[in-house]
């Protein structure tokens, strides 16, 4: 058959996707599998199924590169990164296996793709690819599969969280609600996406701290599943792991709307203003999620505004808030700080300060939503000019190397860059600093703003 596809391939965000069980617990043998690579591979499978077969002329599946990126809600800055992952898909060897022993036959080792090409057609980048012959049929029409949501996989920011979600989705309808039990060495390459060394020197406690716990938290935060781990000891040491999987109850329409509300990316900029290092801030942002990070920054900011003993390490305080999930209640000053029994006048000042801060946060969140939408509506040339101006400002301000690297790599939708870009664009189009409070945005329409910012 001849495949003809529109450049505007848009996947339904609520599409459920049947992913073969053999692709859930992939074991890399010669290279690393990343979160972006795994997301792209899943979207490519979905696009291949929609086409129904390869193009007769090339023998390959074909889709606009941007449709793959949009499929997992990536950014234009993801293109160069995605190219690296595509190269690795045809060069690095992996082993296919099912998370349940005996569920599939042993297919041995092969690559994720047998061929991949990138071509330009009328200024648009098109991606063409082929699957290994032994895997093709199962990838396109699996007999055993896990049912996952494309909209859910797009939200993950770590490979471990994404891999755990896909595996656990296989067991959500199982009567036991339990995954198969495996030695933790089995889970190590599956969750990290890295080949296991001949001699594993990593201790379980570090694997548990750095990979398992953050992965469980991410699955529980962004997906429709609730996951917990069962540890099995031999003697005094943990040897085997098994995960319990439950589906979350359906959200009401009101709760769903609230859950989908845009997160305030300016919290990363606020974190740096509070003295948190950029790389540390983004690590916490990615590990604990946007919502918890925003709450923790609010808690830290409120604590710093209180009278009394100063915080010795702001980074340690922030990490303790996130690790302990102690982020929903307001910080309370001790009696020694507010006077024995609490001073009414001081309490009133603290309450007024908290109210004012809440109002500012609500205003900021609304502005972030508007400005981010305006930036994403710009075309490639306008974005390029905007980023060039932002880089000049970054150099003048002496921004941290981590932030500069993301900008140089074209990863402008990185949370660290986006938070700064939002403020920069606001000043460029509105003519006022971000910190100046506004009740209503009475700025001119979008086209006029772009003209005023000299982005044409």
C-alpha cells in the first residue's frame, strides 16, 4: 500500500494504546534507553498502526517528525535530542522480555529499529523507519499487551517512572493486582534503562532510594495507577521485589479540570532567587513533580518571611520538605519566635502576609498560563529571534552553566529556561517587569504584541 499522511498528524490525547508485553521490560545490552527514546518509540508504534502498513515505494513507515514529537508532547528543542535516540535505536542491542515469565517466547537480542531515515520534504522533516522482521508482527498486532494511555506516558520525566508505569499497567486488571516477583537485579536495568555491569556493585538501598522510590512517586502522581512495592528478604537483606497495582478512582469533571491546570513554571525562577542552585532546583522539580515542587517553594518562601532563627541550608530544607511530603500545611513559627503563647498582632501580620502571597501566586499562575500559550504560538523564526535575545540577557546576567547549556541545545521548553523565558517575554511584550502586580492583562492583541517585541 502507498501511505499518504498529513503534516498535521494529531493523536487523540485520550487514545489507549496496546503495547506488546515483550516491549515492557526491555533490557539494554550495549547502550542506554532514555525516557525520550522510550516515549518516541511508543508513539512511532501508534503511528505505524494507524498507517496499517509500510509505504510500497520505500518499505518503511513514514510520519512527519513533528508528529512524533507532538505525540509525547515534546518541544521543538527535542528534535536534536530525538535524532540521537533514533541513531541509538538502530545501533544498540537490547533483549526483549516479558515481565511475566513464560508469557512470551525468547526472541533473543536485536535492535529497536532495523532502519531509520530523516528526509526534508517542502521544508518539513519526515521520519521513516522499519522494525526488525522477527518483532514486526507483535509490535503492530500484539496478542498479549498492556493497555496504556498516550496522554499519560507524555507526562513522565524519568525513564524509571515510565518503565514502571508500563509494566504495572499490564497487571492493573489482574485479580491479584500484583506484578511478577523478580530479584532486584532484574529490575535494575529495566528501570534505569542502563546495561547491567558483569559485577553489580550497587547496593539495594541506593537503588531503592535513587530509582525505585522516585519512580513509584512519579507513577502515583501523573498516572491513573496507584503503585506500591513489596520487598522480600532472604535473611536480613532484600532480594526480591514485587509491585502492587491499583487503578485510581475516576475524577469528577471539576477535579479533572483542577488536575489539568497549568503548573506555575515561575517557581523554578523563584527557587533560584531564593538561593537554590539551578541544577539542584531542576533535579527536585523532575524528581518530585511540578505540583509538589511549587508547594515546597511556597513553604520555603513563607518560612523565610517569618521572624526567628534563619535556615542554615535552604537546599536541605527544600529537600526535606519534598522527601517528607510535608508541603500542604502552612509553616508555623515556634513560641520562641512569636512570643510565649503567640502574639496576636504578630499573628495578624503573618496572616496578612500569607494572604498577600497567595493572591500574588494566583496572579502569577494565570499570567504563566497566558504567556506560555503565546510563546508556543510563535513560529520557528520568531522563537529563534526571541531565544537569541534571551541568550544575550543570560550572558549579561552570568546565568549558571546548566541553564546556558539547555538554551544552547535548543531545549527552550526545559523548565529552567521556560521560567526565565516567560518573564523575558512578558517584559518584551508588556513593557513592565514580571514582579509588577497586575489585576487584568489589558495588553494589545497577540499580533500587535509580537510586532512591538520586534519578532517579525
